[in-house]
C-alpha cells in the first residue's frame, strides 16, 4: 500500500514537472487568436510583410491596432509588436539617446524636424527629470511642453523607459504624424514585451488604459488654439 502511494506520488510529481518546466506554451498563432477573442477585434495578414499580422479593435471609443511582425534579427527572425492609435493631431514626438557634447547617437532624420516651425526655434522643451538622458525630436514644442505638465503623461513615458545592455536609454513610446506607437520588445527583459503579453493576454488592458490617457490628452491639446501647428493649418 505504501509502495503504491509512493509510486502514485512520483507519477503526479512527474506530470506536474512536465507541465510547468517543459517550456511548452501556446504558439504565436494561438496567442494571436486569444488576443483577437479577448479584444473582440479583427485579425488579418499584413500585405507585403511575410508572416505578419494586424489586429484591429476599439478600446474606450478609440480605434487601435496591434501589429505582430516577423523581422530579421542579428541571427534569426524575431517577432516584434506595435500597438498604434491615431490621434486628431499631426504631432511628431520621438526620442533618442542624449550624448553630452556629441549631439545624439540616433541617425534617424525626421522630416518635421528639418522643417521646424520658425516660431518655436527659441522654445526649450522642459523635459521631466527621469527623461533628461533622452533627446526629444518634435514638430510642436508647445504641445510637448503642455503634455509634460500632466503627471499622468510623465508617469506613462517614465514607465516605458528602458535601458539596453550598454546602459543606454530607450523609449518604445512615440508619436509619428499623429499616430501613437508603442513598440513591444521580443524579450521579456524589457517592457512592454511581446513574450510577456503572450503569457498573459489580459495584461494588455493596463497598457490600453495608458494608451487611452495619452491619446485623449493629445486630442484635447490639439483642440486648443494655442497649438502653433494647428494655427499653421488654418
């Protein structure tokens, strides 16, 4: 009797071990279908990009999309995610590492920076303390300063600030031609992570709530006549 109980216990332990430590989880396709169901959205292939998908959905009245892309990494192909939401603005707001006395390390050129609004040339961007090791690129310094007056916005950008293996700051959150972009990294060592999302689909709700705050704030500021970019469009 005792031997049978011991054997039975070993079998149960073996099964539990395999469930938790085999590393076997849901596939990428299964996770995308779970996300589609959870968000009540529509999943489709992205034309022209191999093995990549777009999920369109709404959250708090905001139209969003989540793109799961297959891209070439250093050695193998990896997956990255991009959460996007359109605002009513034409704002550009991106970040790169600030190098003291050497400009910025980023070689990305933003068209709106090259055609900067002359009326904002002397305006200084009041960067929040935790973001001061980042260089900001924008076509509307007035709006960005007003964004950073809101503690909620500062907290959102601060929460998503990462550091790479060299210790350099990275910011996955940006706005390009009025579209808010949040990049999901292919490793769970950085945030937000597409790997972590696949393990916990409901966790996207907290991310969407932050996205909603940012989108609504930008929309509210764009409706304000103080925005120089808006005045230029008249």
